[in-house]
C-alpha cells in the first residue's frame, strides 16, 4: 500500500528532485542532439578513413 505524506518538510527535497530530473533530461537531449549532428563526420573520419587507408596499403 502506498503511503502519502503531506508533510511540508519534504517539499524542498521534492522540488530539488524535480529540478534535477529536468536538468538530467535537458543534458541527455543535448548529448543525443550533438551526437546526431556529428554522426556523419564521425562516420566519414573513422570508417571511410580506414577504408582509404587500407586501399593505400595494398
């Protein structure tokens, strides 16, 4: 059974948890957005660069 407390002493802690969760969601969104924007460059530098390097060796 769930216990519901209406004690005002918990309000600052709950507010901090809400703020922390919003901050965490915003940071995660920025990281995923940055990864999505730079994925093409990473693909070109790492995978295509390896293929070109392999062709130069042969």
